[in-house]
């Protein structure tokens, strides 16, 4: 169940099943399903993984690329692997995109800009949206 006014970013994976471990230590080949409750006014950033053990309460924001496997208490901003509460939010407050983006390097432990798909790190001194970059390439 997903609450009202909840936004889920692109490429987010919500896993609703898992395989248990039997008494001999072997994984159970039969998957068991479980609802993942997501509260009202929740914002889940892009590429977040939410596992079946998760419970996300109301007024929660989850930074991009986080891994959620536990209970996220109401009124908090969570980031990291595993997702941890990094600050409190008032119920009516909503972090800006810049606030959440600033937490991503902390969440992945890089200490700088998050690497792109090819492992490249964008140069912060270059305007990534500038049309002048295209002109300088002779295009």
C-alpha cells in the first residue's frame, strides 16, 4: 500500500518477496510475499532499493540510491546504504532537490560528487547544462 501524495523516483525497486533460510541453512526455493507499507507524503529518490522488510512511515524523504531494509520513522530524511536518518523534518517541510542531492556523496561515502554510470565524476567547476560546451566542441 502506498499513501497519498507519495512520489517514487525513476528506477526505484520495491522488492515484495524474499526467500527464507531453512533449519539446515539452505535457502527456501519458494518465495514468500509481503506488503511494503509506504506512508503519506513520502518522497523516494531515484534508484532506491526498498526491501520487503521495510516500513516507511508518513512524512519521510529518502535520498537517491539509498537501500531501505528497516523501519523509517515519520518526519525524517534518510540516506545511505543502509538508509539511516540524517536529519529530522517537520511534517509540513519538504527538502529541496539540492538538499537531497548534497547528501548523496555522504550516503555513498565518496566525499565528493557521485560517479556517473561509467564511473566518471563530473567537474564541479563546469556548468553541466551550458550550451557553450557544445559550441566549444565544434558541434
